[in-house]
C-alpha cells in the first residue's frame, strides 16, 4: 500500500520539482567551470614557459601536479563526504578550486614552485569535488531517471574542455595569462548559489539517522508520493566508513579500479600524444594537426551524448562492453592501417576519431557508477576510489606510452613510425581490459534502488 512505503522508496518513485532542475543545472555548470580551471593550465604553461625560461622537467611538474593532487583530494574528499555530508564537502572543495585557480594570476614571474603548489591545491579541490558532487546527484535523483541524468554529467566535461580552448582563443590576447587565470574566481558565484539553493542529500541524511531533515530535503526537490514518515528503516551506525569497507567487496572495488585506470590511461595518452603523433608521423604542421583534432573533440562530445542515453536503454554493463571492445577495435584497426590514407586523410586519424567516441564517451557511463555500486553510507568513499584510480590512469598512460616508444619527452614526445604499432597496441590492450572487466566483474546498477547501508 502507498501509505506503507518509507521515504527511501518514495524518493525512488517521486517526480521532480523545478528546484531539482535548478540544482542539477547549477552542479553541471559548476563541473564545466571546474574543468575549465583544471585544463586551462595547458595554455597558461605554454605561454609562460618560454618567458620564464623553464626546462622540460619544470613544465612537466607544473602540468602533472594537479593530477597528483586530484588523487589525494578524491580519497580524502570521499572520506569527508561520507562523514560530514556531500554538500559541505562539495562547497568547500569547489571554493578551493576557484580560489586556487584565480590566485595563480598573482604568482610572481618566474616562481614556478608557487605555480606548481597552487596547481597541486587545485587538484586536491578538483578530486574532492568529484567524490562529492557525483554522489550528491546520484542520491538526489529518483530511480526512473537516475541512469539517464547521472550519465548526462559526463557531457559537461566535454563542454569544459571546449570552453577552455574557446576562451583562450577569443580572449587571451586581451587578458594575457594572468587575466585568463583570474577568470578562475568567477565560478565562486555558482558555489554561492549552490550553497543557498541546494539541500543536503536526503539519502545521506537517512543513512545518518536524520529522518526529519531528510524529509524536508526530499520534499523541497521532489514531488513525493504518499508514504508513511514513521516507516523508515532503522538508521545505520553513524560511524565513519573506512576505505577497508570499500575494499572488502573485492568484485566492486577491482571493477572500479581496473576500468578507471585502463580508461584513464587511454584517454590521457591520446589527448597528450595525439596531436604530436599526427603532426610528426604524417609530416603536417602543428596547426593542421590541431585542425584534425577538432574532429576528435566533436567525436568525444558525440560519444558522451550517446553514452548518456545508452545506459538508460540497455544498462551500464552492456554499455561498458561497447566502450571497451569498440575502442579496442578502432585502435587495432589503427595498428593495421597506420600508414594508409582514405580520401587524403590518414586512416590512423580516422581511427582516433572513431576510438574517441567509445573511450571518451564511455566516461558518461562511468561517472557515477561507483556511487551506484555501493550503499549510500559508502558512496562518496567509493567515488573517491573511482576518481583516484582515474587520476592514476591519467599519469600512468602517458608515462607507459613514453617508455614503450622510447621517448625522452613524455609530455610532448617525438614519435616515429616504428613507435606507432607498439603504442597503439598498448592503447588497444587497455580498452580490451575495460571490456573484459565489464564482462567478468560488471554489476548492473541501471534502474536499481540504492541501499542506505
């Protein structure tokens, strides 16, 4: 009977209010801004490195410092969000990202150590945001819409990358590198709006035994069906969840880690190496290579949209199989036809475009997967493990490719025809690992209820 349902079941069966749409939009906008702040550094470093006389080693440290910070922030942020709430950690971490990104504009000329430290701090905030905001979105959303709406959070990532390149191309001449960095302060307005409008996760409040607050939070966001507010499940222990509890479920833990490390390795490797590879192997100018990679970016955005819709229709596991085996097929085709052309366009580049649809688009399917795999009381900690594993992949992939190719410069390496085959075999193997992980370890979460504990 409807009156016998508890609040958890009522949230799963609820409709959404205008406030839900507004909060969801604000969190998506914040994610766009975070990614702008995170990725615009590539343009800043390219501008200041010659002026500051920086060596390759210094610029590498500057570029990779945020990735290391993101791993630390993801693990720490997940722990804090499970203990103190998703909203508080999200607001604090987003403030760190915005203040750190804007403060780079005040770094003295030549002070690459301070620049690196600020980037490390930004990375901590970025990682902590990921572990809290995706758990928050997953826990806000009713079951019928959860797979579709949570998957759509992968789309702002592509928008953030496009925003960074667009802002630099349009405004950099007027703003300079310091003015561009100061734009990092702007998203503080979005943080303030989220603080004012967004409630805490009602499911997290229930997991902590705070039923009355959970009812108010849910009612403000959702059109709740009839339910019995007294018929709540017994509140679980309020003790903090440890990483050991996430690790104890070996199947889910290794599913998250393996997929994120492998997929992160492919994506980071292609994004860092791809333009240089096309320019050097096919002897075209960097500008022409950059023009080619507009197609790669558009393919990535199309993939993110496609893998927002597919999990809702066929489930997360089947979508993951498409990501892994589809990406592996495209990259193996690049190995086979790496020196061929089709209509004057390198087949290798066409394979990169096709592959990007799968291994970049696949992050839409993966964004909130960890939060869905675990109960609410451990959801943010699981998201921290997920984001931290992705960070490891983003460092491991380019380094491994550099070692395979025998390159001295791991950020912008020299690439030869002889290096193409082993490098693309490595990338294809990573995609194959993703497909196999979904095949043998995958747990379907699409349209499934979330457990509190």
